[in-house]
C-alpha cells in the first residue's frame, strides 16, 4: 500500500473509533454522573430521550391511525395489534409521570 492509502485508512479507522466507541462512552459517563441517577429524580438523559422521541412517536401514531391498517389485522397478529397498544400505553404513562 502507498503512504496515501495508509493515511486515508488510518483516518477512516480513527473516525470510526470516535463514532462507535468514544461518543457512546461519553454519553454513558455523562449519564452516570447525572445527579438524578440513583435518586428519586428523573435523570436528565431520560428527559432528553423523551423529548427527542416524542415527535417521531407522534408521526408514527398519526400515520398508523390514518392508514387504518389495524382494522384489517387478524387478532392472532400479536405484533400488529398488541405491541402498538402497549407501546403507546407505556409512552403515555412515561409522559404523564
């Protein structure tokens, strides 16, 4: 391999290491040092995740209702009938808390 190819490969591996190892590790470290962790308070990471999930979940729920696909599903189709319901209940319960 030429020096240029080795340099490009090294940079690519370095970027992948940052993206896949260092950034998640930093997120975990910040989460573990949160004052709400281990107490009765809700950790800040949970609030951030909830705020980032809410618009996506709303779009999915509105599209699912508008499509009417659940009306034509068989009752034995667990993933199509029960999982969306339970997911919505847990989401709304977390929102209410």
